[in-house]
C-alpha cells in the first residue's frame, strides 16, 4: 500500500509559476514510475509528466519547456515545476505511482487555478 499526498496547488496569475509536491509513504526507489496527470472540467484525465526509478522522464508534447518533473529520494517526494502558466493549465493535478508489482496508486489531487 502506497499513500500519495499532493500539495502546492493554488491560484496564480497567467505567466506565473507553481511547484507541486507529491510525498509518498514509501521509498520512491521502490516504485517503478511516478507521474503527474491533470483533469480539467469536461475533459479527460491526461498525462503531464512521468519519471522512472532510474530517472528517465517523459512529458506531454505541449508542455515540454514549461513543466519539469523531478524527485528527491531522501524526502520520498516527486515535484512538478510549472512555469509560464496559461489559463488552459487550470485543472486538478493528480500524483500517480505504479509499483514493480503492477499496482497503481493515486493521490487525492491538488487544484491549480490560473487567472488572467
């Protein structure tokens, strides 16, 4: 059982930045991959970025250059740095983990609101 707790969401102006955090209840080295997904009202949940235990990263094409995923193994935490935020980035952002035993875990989500 892995618990994931997101934090760092809030209200920012367009062009601003936020850093989201996802704290895991276990060593993230033991998790095959972690990532961030988001879901806006009326839209499907979509992949934002992922990072594997070996450090490989992947991003949604539209977000490359603005968003950066990283991890701090000592803190069992994965981060999502979001820069140059746009109105269309507003969504609930969810942390996700998949273990090497193929179990999936989700956080409760953190709201990101972007104002003009």
